[in-house]
């Protein structure tokens, strides 16, 4: 384990994404079961349709599957582009490679892919034809990408946030970021599963579960998936797609990226358009890229940005819009960066345990734990130094953790979803109240864990003035705190989730695999930068990644064995 970022992240994210927010753990019996988590007994899960691919998959032999796995597995997007350019690979073959793996490892197993684009092979062929004609649109040309199921597409795919109530909605157009991806030549492979309503259905709903998609599982074994971009992270980790797009309100890109051992970027608010994405908390919601390497995240991000008239926040990103972020992955960029690491100083340790009525014997394991955390953090610092970055030790007291979120979510979700639904039409429910009513008509199958969060949002405790005050104060405190941290210590990036204050600040965060605990749990470091600092953040992340070389692909066959045993478990 390298760094305390994962520990700090867990302390902050778990109260939001596990059995909390008003539910007693005794009333959430599924939370007591080990991972992988079983699905409830219900009939709302959608069947994945492979009929458009029958011929292609029938002709795809086990020998071909092995050959293409040897050719494709572990390749970055630029390396895949070389194979595509020299004819060793086609986009059609790349898509079939993923379709077969989805069929083998995902359907009723990992459950990370909620729906497949029925036109994906035709799209891939048209992009192959363009390449043959000498037209390559850019780094994403002919590369498959999965989209989280809250990102609208104006095609035959649903956009439902995993909820049964949204299945009749037919978006009339693509979200802006999807249009950008299509223009760049990306192939929309399908929709990724998620924690339903971006993890805002019920306090007892497990991370990674949606009514439409079922229960997402961690490809590394008996571990959490976190939320809500669980399917986006799992699908990339298991090599079921080249890259994916997730979204985050607070922790929903970084946490699943961490626990599924992938690289995931929560972007600065406004760098990527939030247009036509089903909201959770509109003033914190952002979309971001997920890949197996920093290089792939940089390539995907380059294709996603742009100033969008539908999202005024993107005006702040004009200087970065259309950038090739892979140009930041050079020593010329990262060797000038200063990176902060958080250390428990002796003064902090004395203050935290001094008031406790501990004997010397009781203090010993506590002090040893502090020493272990500091050693792990400094080990991360060594890797960063070896990569050529300047490392600055910062006392943990320099960072403030925790800002009120759940009350703001209750009020902000109702306001955001009602505004969104009023504008879209085309079969969508009219309001949050209509969603709750729809679910109540068949609660066992439409909301099998209940809809406590939805009901709380329908009758929020906050007034509009109280909500606006929380919004204003959270944004101001988070920005001022991070800006002061960067200024006081002269750093560009800090290694920590910094209590996820990056989220209300609208600042970027990047998680990079750092290794695995003794029990196999994926570990990571989390880097946080200032507003629109993605070039520096990616540079630092790439330097760390290339030096640490920490990521290892999951043993999917072993995980399939664990999932096969789920029939012996019951909620």
C-alpha cells in the first residue's frame, strides 16, 4: 500500500455510499453479506441483447479469441492505433474482441455493461472504411468507449440512470460530450451499469446495483465496487472496453476507480460539458474519463472537451478546449512540478492521543499505526522523487476534511431532476414525484431495495435559502482551503483526496493504481490539483505510473469462480 490517500478516501466516502443516510444497518441485511454481493429476487433486470452480433460472434473461434487477446490486451490507445494503421487490427475486430469478453465475463457475472449498441459493428466498419481511405480523425478514431447510463445518446440505447422509470425516455439527441466523441471517431460501444440514480435510490442499495443492470461486481474478487460509476470502472478494469466515461458528484469516479484498479479522472467543473446528463447535484456533477493507463485517460479527455453553448460552465475551459492532453505526459512538464504529501507530525500525533486515557501499552499500537501511515506516504514520495518531481511534506493539519453534503443532496436532487425532466419530454416521467409513484406500483421489481433517498428528496428538510447557503459556503470553503494549501506550500498537486473537498471546489482529482494489499484489495494514490490543472495533474500521474508500474490485470477466471458461488448466498 502506497500513501494514505486510500485511507482518507475511505473515511470520507463510506458514509455516503454505504448503508447510511438514515438507515439502520440492522435494516440493511445485505450489507452483512460478503462480496461478491448477490442480487435480490426481482424481475426488473434487463436482458442484454446479442442478436445483432450473432454472425460475428459465431464466426469468432476460441483460437481467434486467444490470438486477439495476445494482440490487444495491455495495449494503450496509441499502441492500438499503430495496430489499426498497419492493418494488424481493425475496429470491427476490436469491437468483436470486447463483445465476446462481455458475453463471457460480464453477462450475469460482472454486470458492468448495462446495454450494447446494436449498431456498433456497422459504426466500426464505417470508421475502418475511413481509415482505409486515409481519414483518421484523431487519437480516438475507431476506439470503443462505454458511457455511464446517465449520459444521453440520441440512438437506440436507453439513457435511464439504471432506473425502470426512465426506460420509456428516448433522448432526441446526444449529450454534447457524446457528440464530441463521435466527431473524434470514437465508437459508442454501449452503456455502463451504475449505482442507480448516481447512488441516490435508497440507503440500503448496495454500491453498483441498478434495477435495470443488476449488481456490478469487482473483477479483482471479493471487494466493493463503490459508486456510482461502478460499471464504468469495472468494464475498463476487466478489459471489456478500451475506455469509459463516468460521472462524479462526490467520489463517484475516484472511489470506483480506486477499488477497481484503474486510472480515473474527476475533471474540473466546466472542462467537460454537463449537457444532457441526468443530474444528481447539478453544481457538483461532472463527467470524466476512465482508462487502464494515464495515457488512455489523456487521449479520451482530449476528445471530450469543448466549449458548449448549452453549458455556460465550459466557458472557463476555453484555453484547454481541444487540447491534446498527451502533450503533458513529458518530463518537460512533470519535472517542474511540486507535489505535496501529507504527514502526521509528532505534534499532531501528540494532540490526537494526548487527551485519551491510554496507558503506554495502549498507545503503542496507535503510534505504530501512525508510523506505518507515514512510512507508506513517504514511500509514495520516494517514487515521485525518483520520477523527477519535487516532493514537499505537509502536516495533515493543513487540510480540513468534511463539508455537509447529504442535506444538500436531498434538496438539490429534487430541484435538479425536476428541472431536467421538465425539459426533456419524450416519455420521461414528469417529476420526482412521478418516479416515486411509478416505483410504488411495483416496488419489489422497480425498486427492490426501496426508494428512501428519493422520498427524502421529495420532502427535503432544507429551505431554499438554507440550500443556497450550503451551496455557497461549500464552494467557497473548499476553494479557499485548497487554494491556500497550494499557495502556502508552493505545490501544484497534493497526494490525497483532501477529504473530497475537491468536489464542491470544482477542482480535478486523479486516481492511479499503486499496488494491492495482502488480501488483494486494489490500492491507489489520489492526486488533487487546482482549477483547470489537468495538464499538471496528468503529468504528475503519468510520472508516478511509469515509475511505480503498479497495476496488474485481474484474474477474471478466479473471480468468475467466486461469482458462481453466489447461488449459495441469499439476502
